[in-house]
């Protein structure tokens, strides 16, 4: 499965947080947006007002103080009129912190 996913220097969306720099992150992300005319709204890429799907599938692998954190995450959002890449990034950090705490490891600082 990892061969179908990316492990690159440039990470996007869920995988883009600097807090995950020490982790191996294999991911595939995509988006689909559609706009319709709306007063006061200018359609931009990744900011649809009809649909604005952003998704990520990621495998995260990290060893911290002898504890292995290996998990798979799937995220799909439909946040209209906004590029939700930052929300996906923050969600990635929050989920990683939850798993760290569940395994008795300290949370990463905000």
C-alpha cells in the first residue's frame, strides 16, 4: 500500500504539519470543488461554494522513546467557501497528540 502513496519532502494537507516532520508519513490527498454564482463570493481553487471536498489517506509511522506509533487515518471534509488545508493540518497534529497520550507519551507543544 505504501508504494501507492507518497513519501516526499513536500507534504500537503494532513501531512504538512511541521510537528510530524520526525514521522514517516505516506499519504495521498485529493480535492474536488464546484462553484455556482453567488453574490459577494468569488470562486477560487479549493474553495467551492457548492461542494468543496478535501480528503487525505495517510499512514504515519514514528518511534518515540521506544514506543512505536503506527496508524492509518482517513479524513474527508466539505468545508464550503474556504481552503481547508490548514484545518486538515491541525487535525493531523490533534490526532497524533491523542495517540501519543494514549500510549503514555507527552503531547507535542502547540
